[in-house]
């Protein structure tokens, strides 16, 4: 039976690993995978009354077709700024402004572009793995210091470290599954 403070450390590590996984999911959702998704424009910031405002806070973004995004600003006077911001975001998209909405055709990515996107996804996955390993290292250090401070038996520390390693392996496996799924989605023609 693990000591209460070691269990708290493990629970804290689990929460941090879950947040890392959630962050990776969000990062991967912004990577284009053939189909148009509103998340593709999450990184776009628009110069609006002197402030850089996220596009999704100034307009509704929808994907009525797999190869089209429609941006409908709540303030029509911002249409030109939004169009400029989308072009400046260097997403390889060419928006067209009709005075009411901005239509953005999303061409299917070339083979080379898909490979680049897959590489980007792998880099984000590696960042997530590194973050999970850092969480593990930090938790292991905490377990060691708790064991010394509270004069717990070494067996309890080893048991805690073993549980921590199982937790780490499980989350790294989840990262790998997410990446596999995203890469398959990206490479799908």
C-alpha cells in the first residue's frame, strides 16, 4: 500500500500528463489534414483597433464543405483586416472577400506538403513526450524527498516509482496513438 503523500504525487503527475495530452490534441487539431476545419485558423491574430485579437473572437468560422472555410465577421468593417491577417499567417490559403463574408478555398495539400505536415505533427508529439518525461522526473524527485522527510521504507519509494513509470508509459503510448491517427489522416489523399 502506497503512502498517502506518494499517492498525491502520482495523482498530480497524472493530472499534468493529462493536460499535456490535451495540449497535444489541440496542437494537432490546428494541423491541416486535407479537410478544411475551423481550427486551421486558430493561430490567426487580427490587428483590430490596435490590439492583436484572435480571429475566432471576432468572427464565426465554419466549414460548409470539406474544401471551403467561411469566415463571417461580427463587425463588417474588419473584413479587410481579417483578410490581410489570414494572408499574413502564411497558411498557404488565399481568402476572397465578397463584402459580407470571407470564403477561403482549401486546396488539397501536395505530397510534399503532407510530408511536412506529418513531420510537424511528429515534432509536436516529441515535445509532448519530453514534457511527460519531465513530469516523471519531477515526480520521482518529489517521491525521493518525501521518502527521506517522512522516513518511509525504500520499498515504498520503489513501488511509487514503479507506478510512476507505468503511468508514464501509458501516456507516452497515448501520444503515440494520437500521432499515428493524425499522420494517417494527413497522408490520406
